[in-house]
C-alpha cells in the first residue's frame, strides 16, 4: 500500500526504476538542435522582482499579471525522439487536457496546462544534469539517474508530493499551479533523490525534517546554477523558496514557502518537519556560502548515501563532516562542523 507522508509539498517512500531507451539529444552538446522550451526563469517573482504578482486564475480570461519578460527559452535536452516530453531522465506520464509536444514547447504560456508539463520536464532534467555535472554517476555513485516519472495537475489540492507508487512525482493545482514554480519542482525532486539514495528515507521526525530541508536546498542550488548557466536575472532573495507558488497563501512580501537562512537552532525544534527542516537547511546554506556551491553540494549529497531511513540531525551531521574530510580534508571538515555547531546540533 502506498504511503503518503506530509513532507511539505508532500513526499515519499519506495521506488521502482523505469528505464526507457533514448536516442537523441542526450546532453548539453546537443543544445543547438534540441527543441526550445518557453519557461519561467526559475519563477516570475525571482526574475522580475515584482512581489505583487498574482495568479489571476492562470491568466485565463483576463490580462495576465505575469509579464512576457518573465519567460525565457532554453533547450529541452535528453528527449527520446518520441515527440512527447519523455527522455533519458524524466517522462511526463499523464496530464490534464492535451499532452505537450516537444516541437511546440516554445509556444505554450501559463494559461495553457501544457506549460506546466514543459516546466516539469525541463527542471527535472536540469536537476539530473546538475547532479551529473557534480560527478554523480561517474566518479561518484549515481543519484536517481533513471527516468523520473511525473504527473501534472493530477492532484486537486494545492500541494505536490513524491510517492512510493511507481516512485512518481505528482504536481498539484489550485492557486498557482505547483509546476509553474521551478523551486516546487526541484523540491519534490529532492525527495526522489533522497529516496533513491536511501529507500524509505524519512521514517523519523528528524529524518523527515532533513528531507524537507534538502528539498528546499536543492531547489535553491539548482535554480541558481541555471540562472548562472543561462544568464538569467535574479531580482529576488536567493534564500526565499518558491516565492511564486507562495503568493497564493502568504500575505506579506517576500512571499516564501520557507527560507533556507533561518536563525533557528536545535533548541527551536517543534516536531514539525517543515519548521524543523529550516534548522538543517540553514546549515547547508552556510556550508554552501563557505565552500562554494560545487564543493558543498558534492559533500552534502555524497554524505546522504551514509544515512539510514531514520537518521536524525546528530548522525547526519557527523556523517556529513566525515564525508567532507574524506573528500576534501580537515579544513573542509572543520567548516562543515562549524555550520552544524552554529545550529546547536548536539554531538557534532
């Protein structure tokens, strides 16, 4: 029986790996021939800096408050040549209405549900390419390096989740449709990554909090990598997660689902995974600031192979420190330890 555990944008549990053949457009070198996708540069609040944007029912039947300047075009890599949004690292399995065609991916806007299909394909593929670029799958073990199934607008509530049923990610609708915000997409992919590394990860309250924190952190780090890669603008706070999706339910600006620069410490734990996750995500954010994104992410993600399904803050921190020392030496390990000590995590 499938388990659905509330993990902040839901999440989780067991996996099946569905691999399909791919034939063309398998990486950055094929960008010149790949179909072009029209998409948000992470999300429209980040790219425009406009904290007053509203959903306005997907911009249907009214003047869409989201300006054309919030969109960009980028190549859809890794496609399998079927004509749909299916490829080496991700496949859109179902949707509402018509299925998007790769050849038309540059024509959809947010008033069209096919836009969310394109967003989900692009950003999941982007995340896996980022992991590959860190060395996972070559010099380091692969991390969720399989076809990731996604379902778009299949969940009627304003929420999204990764589920053990076919190891799928399902994106919800209501307010801002979740797959309109890249950071929501990437957060859920973070759960898929964690589960691929440690099946069933999140079986304790602290492990659940670590899972939420890593999803938020991965959303920020992959989004920022894309901003740098494609030369996109970022005019909003880096540490504010999902600031487009959150306009539907937060009244004050900046609109953040959560932040990864919270001042919370271990003493502030309340037993709720999203709240407590901000303790862990701040530590990851500080490691990133001190060591740089690439080094930090190689350490943080590689360390997760050493977690158990119920690993809590202390053991996870110790494992991450040990991984830093093994990969980069004592100075790096000291930096990582200091970040966790600053959060008051005991026994580090």
